[in-house]
C-alpha cells in the first residue's frame, strides 16, 4: 500500500493516527511547515546508517531515541521528544511523523506520544531502511532511503 494511509486514527479506533509510507510522509511534510519528523532510532544508527535530510523543506528532523543502544528502553523518551518539539518549528495540533529502522519502534513512539496528548501522530511504516530483501539487506527495496528521499550520512 505504498503512498496510502493505512489507518487514520480515531475513525478506526487506533491508538495513533495511522501508518504512512515514506513518500506520503514527505508529501505531508512538504505541505505543512508546522509538521515535524521525529527519528527515534539510536545514536549509533544516526551516525552509521544516515538520517533524513529535511533541509529542502527548510527544517531539520528531530532526534529522540526510543531505546538506547543496544536495546535498553529510554525512560526519558517523552521528555526528550516534548523538549525537542518545543525547540522546533512544530506547532500544537500539527502532525508528527515517527521514523525508525523498519516501522516497529516508531509505531510504539507514535502511540506513546498520542497517549501523552500530542498529535496527530503517524508511524512511517517502512522506516528508514525497510525490511530485509531476499539477500538479507535493508535499504534496497523499501524505506526512506529506497524511496529516493533526501538523506545524509556522516
């Protein structure tokens, strides 16, 4: 269902606004200057795999770890994300888009932020790298990178 909204929140009874493809997320970010993307991967992933580049849209992604490397939950995630939003151009009521490697951690983050009263919160279903391809590699068939969206690597 690339490019399609799979679930639009309250109408479906979901605990968050729904799942979007990376391309649909880019389109929505392009149309709303107050919307924000929050990358919830680990610092190691940001440094070694790369990050979304929102410079063409005149803003930066926010970076708030959902869990710490290698797999320890981040008990300060909500505080970190709320603080980052306050320092950004995000405006209350504007959409929030959550990104991780393949869409699992970002879904959990979207649910947590929705429960905390923020949103609408969307999960970027394919994540930054997507699922494994037949050769067991990520980033080739789905996800932010494979969709040809802007990204950078340090």
